[in-house]
């Protein structure tokens, strides 16, 4: 079964809507027995998020920068992963620090 990934970012993330639909997992595998998930919507598509996932809080706090959605052959969406603004900012800071490390910065300078 082939799947495709789609990444929602920028203004698209603002259109993800938390719905009032909360459902019980039907499957008893992988520790889902007795657990629930909430349905989120993006336009006319919907995807489920596990009740223990931090996505709902991060979305409410405005801390979701990008969302990766997996789309199966039937066109059904599921949340694959997401990136918070906190992680994205930290990555950028670390990349800038790394890029600032150059040979020139470590050359000894003369003392007069």
C-alpha cells in the first residue's frame, strides 16, 4: 500500500481546526485499548490525533510550525509528525552557531 506525505506550513497551519469529535480506538493493538483520539480538520480533510499527543496543546498555543500528513491510497489523512516553533528556532540558532565556526575564528592573533 503506497502512501504520500504532504507538509502543511506557513499560513496553512492556521487553517487546521480542532473539532469536537472525540472517538474511542477500535483497535486493541499497540496499547490503544481504552484510549481516545480527537479529530482535526483541514478544509474538507480530517485526521486523528492520539489523546496523549502534545499536538493539541501546541496548536492551541500557536507553537505548530509545520505538520506532516500521511495520505494513503484511499485518500485518508493521518498525522505523521509535526515541528514546533520552539524546535525550529532552536535548530536555526544551532545552525547559525555552527556556521560561525570557521578556521579564521581559531587562528592565533598577534599580541602587541
